[in-house]
C-alpha cells in the first residue's frame, strides 16, 4: 500500500478541508488501481510530492517511470495535451494518462539534477534552449493567458502596494502583447527546478502549465526564480539577454512579458502571504521597467 507523506496530506487538508481529506484518503487505492491498469511495478521508494501532486516511483517493462496524481485544481487535461504535443521533445515523455483521475504516467528523470544546481547564466542558457525546443503550435483547447481581474483593480484592492507607474506600464504592455500574440504552446511554470537532467536528452522540462501564446511568456519566471536581491541592474539585464539569445526570442516581447508578469506575481504574492517573491519582483522591475 502506498503511504501518503504526512506533510503533503496535512497541507492538502488544511487548504481544502473535507474535500482534501477525502481525496487524500482515497489516494492509495487510486494509485494501486492505476498501477494495475498500466502494469506498473511500484518501487519501495517513499512517495514524493509537490504543492498539488503526489509522485510515486515504479517501472514498466523494466524501464523507470513515475506515476503522478494531481489535486483537482491542476488541469491534467491541459498537461496531457501539452505533453502529447511535445511528444518527448524538450519535455518529459508521457507514457499513459487518465485525466479524469488527474493522473499521468511519465518517464523517470533525474530529480537530483536540475538547473537550480548550475551557475545562473549557464542555467539560463540551457533554459532558453528548452524554451525554443518547446515552441510548437498549441493544440486545440489550450487557451490564451488572461488576467481574470485587471491589474489596476487588484492593485487597488491591496491598497496600491506597487508603484503606480509600474502597474500602468504593465497594463499598457498587456494590451499590446495580447493584441499581437501568437498561438505557440507555452510552458508558463518553466522555472529552474522544473528542468531536470535526463539520459534521453541532457535536459527536459516537467510539470507544464500550458497556455497558447508567445514563447517569451516562459521568460519571467526564469528571471525571478533565482534572483539575488543584491543583484545589480546590469546583471539582471544580462540574465534577460542570455535567455533571449539562447531561445532566439523577441527581446521586446521578453521584456514586456517580464514586466507584466512581475507586477501580476508581486500582487498575487502579497495576496497569498509570500515574502521573498514580491521582493524579487520589485528588484526585477527596478532594473527593467
């Protein structure tokens, strides 16, 4: 029987109440059913977890794999569509999927080897190349990114914590960027911890949150994820230039989306009680906006 890690269970129940408790209690049986359906030999290794998903290790026909089951807030349908479109090119390979269960079976990568372990500019150069590899036409059903509440309204609700000039600039840029947006498949959670070492390719992306738009949408998270609060503006601009060059990206769109998403993430971070991320977004905007 699969053991659900206590911290994962407690956090899911804290956030989701009775529904979370029910889901956690049903997880072991669900994993066993999926493993039997997909002929997965489950390993004795302890299960791992992220914010929304439980990851169980195993093998299929002797090949290592991982079985991931996600909480319902995460759209597994979009994840499956994206992984099928990439078909292992630049991203982890999808072996099986049951979107109704929030479950996917994936090839196993080296979780101990991510781009978080490399010097920042070296990691950025690799990440830019991954962005380029992932730039394919978006499959039907993948939606364009959107702000459900305008940035100005979110700013006002929080007491205007972000300098007005940056909110105004981000709002104007968002209109222009959306008007000229393409329909490429974009991984919008492409931080350095979501690019892992592999045998089939040196580096592969995992855990996509796919949208249809411009590949430059993948840049902002790579800008703030490992940002040193003492970084000089020139170093921040060099980081952006490195990502743009490695990914053959449009520099104006990369800058524009970085400003838009930095303002949006700053507001979201304050709303959800984050501390370091809003400070990183502020440092980023000081250098770029």
